[in-house]
């Protein structure tokens, strides 16, 4: 088992290559990431998120 946190690094070149991609492609990628995170999110977190969206909390 890992005792170290998982770290994620991007080089300046990686960031620049991403910035050169069309905005539509970047937004599609972001949408896919958000859908994945929502599906992986625990039910309790989903309920809290939905309450926040409705302005209940």
C-alpha cells in the first residue's frame, strides 16, 4: 500500500500544448471529467451537492 499521496505534475510544455487545443475540445474534456466525478461521488456527497445547487444550504 502507498503511504505517499498521489501527485500530478504537468510541465510548462504540457500546459502550453493544452492551451493550444480548441476551446470546444477543452470544454468537452471538462464535461467528461465532471460526469466521471459525479458518478464516482458517494451518495451523501451527491445529496449535499444537489442541496447546494437548489440553494437550500
